[in-house]
C-alpha cells in the first residue's frame, strides 16, 4: 500500500509545478505518471527513509511496467522517471527540511536509470518523397476535407510544427508570402510546447508551397482571420462546408485520424503527425552546410539549446553518416582541409584565449 505521506507530497509537488512553475497541465499529468513508479517502489516506506529500502530504485525500474506489456521500459522513459523522482526528492528536502534532513544529497545523486542493453531501433520520419505522394494523391472532386488534409501534410513538413500548435494555428498566424509562421500563444492562441512564443520559417520547397498556398487562398476568401488554418469542416447531407469554429481540445487527435485516411489513399505506410516534424528536421539538417545553418534549424524547431537538436535528430541521420563514411578515402597523406570559419575565428584570438580553448578541448576529449 502506498504511503499516504508520500502520496500527499506528490500532490503538493504537482501544485507547486502548476502554481509556481506554471507548467502545462499535460506536463503535470505526465510527471504524475512518472512519480507513480517512485510511489509503488517505496510502498509503505516514507520517502525520507528511501535509502533503507533493500531493492534499489534502478533495479526496481529494470522490471517495472504499468501498461501490461512485456520487456523493459524504453530508455527515454526510464531517464524521465528518474529525473522526475530526483526533482521531487530535491524539492522535498528544500520544502520539508526537518522531515528530510536525514535523506542525503549524495544518495539522491546516486539515482540513475538502470543499465540495460540497448536495443537497435528504426528511426521513423516522413521523407520528402513520401510527403509528395500524399499531396498529389487523387481525391474526389469537391472533397474539402481531403484537400485540407493534403495542404496540412505539406505545411506540417514545410514548418516542422508540432501537431498541437499546427491544429490551433489561425489563418492570421500564417504568412506564406514571407514564409513565416507566427507561433504566438498569447496573441494568436497557438498551443505551443510550454507556451513558447516564436516566429518560425518554412522550407523553400516549391511544389509543397504551391499546395499550401492554394488552400490558404481558398480559406482566406471565405473565413475570418481568426478561423483555423486546419479548418473544421461540417459534413451535412453529403455537402461539406467550412467552419470558423475554434480548435477543440482534442484537435491534434482528430488530425491523426484524418491523416491516416490520406496515407491509405496514397498507399504510403502510416506515420503519425509528429513524424512530419522529424522529416522536416532531417531534411533541413541534410541540407545544412555550416554551424550557422545548424543553429538556425535548431532555433526554427524552437529548441532552447542546439544540444537538444543534436540529441533528438542526429540519430535520425544514419543514412547520411553511412554516405559520408563510405566516401572517406582508404588512406591519405594530405593534411585535412582547414575549416575557414574556424580558422578565421582562431586568428582573432590572443594567446591566452587560445590556451584556454586548448584546455577546454582537452578536458572535453578526456570526458
């Protein structure tokens, strides 16, 4: 039976996340799910005495599932569970110092995801060729819903938007002429992750832009600027009409269902709306020629740090890595060509700065 004090701590921590940190309700629900593993592991033991539990938390997680499936949890899920557990314990030590005075920081820092053999996985994303098949698939004349869905497939790939933001995007937040998307939660009600606000830009792919522009012109002539770009469509007595209704709470689920029908029509294996974002990122990264390009792509994906882009999408570039490795020469006595950007940067540094840079590089290589 779960210790009641532990349960109340989780509830208090969730209120802190909501009221003080102002996290998205969906994020709080997800964190509560992660913390269930900690509560079930501790059982009747108060979390302040967690080090006394014989079975360690990592060992418990190695065999813990709550979805009825066999096998271990995904490494990413295990990592998030441990991170959330540590956040709760650190918060508890700060907010309930007397109760948690015996729970040492050194013990909290020992919490790690269980060491597991990593399974090979196939990285899934939409390729440009697949998106092109979706947007040119023949549809019945007058079928507004399928026309809209094809335009959605084009704009999802061009923009790399998350499905929640895309389905809450009003017409006035789309500027195809200047290749801009205004992902502004406060001004336009766009449901971005963590309420971030940014102006993002579209890939320059003419045929996909033409598909999006045709739909954009059609709805602008018939709907107010506040209506949704992924427009709700009312089907009554076999006739489809556009609706100016705002996006519903589960609009992102609706687009997944609609796109499934479009995939079937185009004879393309189904992939979720989020895989358009992956496809956008992979396509853009493959076209990048410099760190400045890489940084621009990262910002356009609304990542806080370029490392997030690298951790999330670098593994998707398996074919690109293979192609580059395949073209490496068998042997070469020639010195590698200098990186002009790096060389220019180094030439502007003084001896002290160069020494600091060398020291940092050496430490990085050792770690």
